[in-house]
C-alpha cells in the first residue's frame, strides 16, 4: 500500500483509491454502496460486474476488455477528483497487473481490501440477494478461489466475522473518508 502507518485525512487535496476484492457474495458491492452513502457526493464506484456484465456483456476471461476498462474508468474518476472505490471479485491472476498498475500510477493514497469469506458463508449471504435466482451455488463454486490475495502484501484482509457495518467503518477510519464535516474515528 502506498499509505504510511500514520493516518491522514482524505481531504489532503488528493482523491483516495479504495479497492474491495473478494469472492462472490462476500459483500463487496454492499460495502462500496455504504461507503458512498456515508461520504456522499464525490465518491465514484467502479463495479466490475457493471462494466463487465452490463456495459460490455462480456464473460470473465483472461485478457478481457473489461480489465482495461475498469482501470481506465477508475483513473478517469481519480484524475477528476473523485475518491474512487473499485469493487469486484477481480481475481488476482486476471486483474492483479491492472490493479498494481492502478495503485502505482495513483499519486494519492491507495487502500486495498480483500474480504476473506469462506465458500459456505458466501452461499449463505448470496441466498438473500436478488441475483440468487440467476446464479446457483454450483456456479459460485466454479468462481470461488480461497485466499486469492494479490502478491506483495498490498491488501488488508477482512475476515468473514466482520459485519458489513464494521467493514465499512474500518475502511472509513483507515482512509479518512469520513462524511464531509465529520472526522473519522481513531
């Protein structure tokens, strides 16, 4: 990570990059939505599923067009002053180089999180989502990669025992992305 052990407020004039990765059903999209809701205007959410499945209607394949598009959209948002949350499964083999380049090219602070949730728990969480009617646990099993961390220790691991609220608060505290007018808890 390109942040120091010391915490700095997000209002240092530069946008903050947050990456939230993990298996299907881990809570990535919910975390990103709650971060945006907590902060308000000024946070861009770059969702892998939105760009890959909805914009491009592309399968998740090595070298897919969505990989560069995710990086391009995130860079554009950062370059225009938006704090940016990139979220998705973003498996390390296919997306690792793009994410590493995104962090290396960002002049502000970057915070990467991996939601480390076991398969059984992802299936339990998935059952309550609208997507459960379209995606079976068998399909999820084909996508699941346990502990799919990026090389180099770039990510902070969030275990499955962390609630959605705790995860969001941790990221708000780590990044300094407290809602405007409020300082993060320390």
